[in-house]
C-alpha cells in the first residue's frame, strides 16, 4: 500500500467514468421490441416526430438594441446631469465644519433628553439579558484533564 489515496481515487474515478460511458452507448441506437403490443404505435410516433425540432420552430432572434448614436446621446445626457448634480452639491453650505466631538456630545445630549417609554426600557433590558445568556452559552467548557 505505497500508493497514495489520490492515485486509487483517480483510477476508481476513471473506471467509473468509462463504465458510465459504455452504459450510455446503447441509448444512442434504441430498438423497439417487435413482440411488444405497442411496438407499432411507438414506431409510428417516432417516425412522425423524427424531424422535430425544426429550425422553423425556434423563435426568431430578438430585435437589435438601440442605435449606437442613441446610446451615446443618453450617456452624454447622464454626464451632463451628473455635472449639474456635482455643481449643486458644491454650492451646499455644509454645517458640519465645527468640532466633531462637540457635535457628538450635542447629539448625545439631545437623545438623552427625550424620555424613553417604560416598555422600551424593559425591551432593552430583555435584549441585554438575552445577549448575556447567549454569551454564557457560547463560552467554551473547561478543558478535560489528561491525567
């Protein structure tokens, strides 16, 4: 057993593929059992549908898309509207030019000034308790002593 498992797997896969291909080879030359009571019906159906599908039965190709000039005009319009939007954005007087720490403190003070409903506070406490319990369940057990 000096050969690695990969060699055995490759040989087995090649053998299975060859067996599968030879098993399918008979399907390309089907024959109807002449002793079968439905043999005549099967042969008639096969002959009636031998030419199906025909090229005429396939759907026609889709119409070509818009002309390249129309696409170019649309792209140019998008570029113009994008430039207009960039100009409008540049004209905005941004108010966040001050100290970000002071801004964050102001927002925090405004949020804390709004009174919280008791139900909301209970829900927040329940969420925190659930998170604590989930952390407890997720903690790994102590290692098993090996001696």
